[in-house]
C-alpha cells in the first residue's frame, strides 16, 4: 500500500512538474519559477549523491543543469515524462564535468612536472630566468584575454579563483574555464600544434 502511495505521489509530482514546465514555456513566470525551484532541489540531491567527495562541484552543476534545461526547453516533447528529460540533461552535465575534471587533473599534473624541471633549469642563471619569463609572456600573449587573464591571475599571481573573478570582473566559472582552456592552448603552443 505504501509503495502505491509513493508511486501515486511520484505520478502527481510528474504531472505537476510537466504542467508547470509547459505553462512556463508559454510565459507563466510563477509556474516556471516554482518548477525551477523544485528542480533545483531534486538536482542538488542527485548531484550530491554522485559527487559526495566533491561537494564544491554540486552547486555549479545544479546551475549548469538548470541553464541547460532553460536553454533547451524548446526541445522537450510534451508527450514524454519531463523528469526523464531533466534526468538526461543532468546526467550529461555530470559526465561533462567529470571528464573536464579528469582532463584538468592530468594537465595540472603534467604542468607541475614541467614546473619542477623548469625550476631546476632556470635556477642556474638570472639571464636564463629572464629569458624564460619573456618566452612565457610571448606564449601568453598568443592567448585570448579570457584565457590569458585567468592564468596570469591564478597561476602566476597566485590569486584564488574567487579573487581572480573579482579582479577581472569575470565569473568564477569563467575563470575556471579560462584557466582550463588556456592551459590546454599553451600546451598545444609548446608542442607546436598551432
């Protein structure tokens, strides 16, 4: 009996969410606001269960998923369950985040190794250090500002992501993305791929 009640509640919630989504898509701001609030709560739980070791990532993923839901709302097929569509978006956002994180960790490890070797090489003479700094700045000058500034502020000046965001006027997410993409571009430049 309790299972039937749970299923009945789930069916009612699905119906309410779907109706609010459709009303919101047609311009009912109150219905859309309620929907996003409920979805945010459910998405937060979904991501927390899957990222228990990375609690700082949860809220960013909730926002990314809600933004994707909003941006892709025109693709929703009203004949299908809304929660399945939302779950698919959340799942892809989670997979994307985990891939980016794995790539960033590999790149950071590689750069740390390069930094250790660079410290040994450049400690021999001030002239060599100045030359390396000049070379680094030449490479950085080839990057677009949205990648160069985050790298300079966080990696060279040692600011936190929040501090870099405040100084540059960029969002924290933009700083993180800028560093990630910028380091990737720098690695490609060093390998001569561009």
